[in-house]
């Protein structure tokens, strides 16, 4: 199982050391850019699920391409 945990910068090293001290767990830090990318992907998936449920209206791909 993978778990994403958000920790204050000044406690990050402590948490990584603690988690890595367990034989059943490994932990590594990710860059702020990767963390932001993960959040954006998570939001996109949530929006897609809302569209599938009919709770959010999707934009046609042509409209999106026209903006580019």
C-alpha cells in the first residue's frame, strides 16, 4: 500500500528516519514540483469522476483545443 503524507519541512527528516526504521516500510521524499503534480492529477481524477456521475459538466475537447 502506498500512502502520501504531508509533513512540515522542519519535521520531514525525522518522519523519514522513523518510517525507514520499520522493516515493513520504506519512505522517500518527493520534490515540491512532484507534489504539486500529484495534487493536480488527483484533482483531475476527482473532476472526471464528478463528470461521470453527472455532477459536473464537461467541456468539449474542441473548445479546449481552440483555446490553445
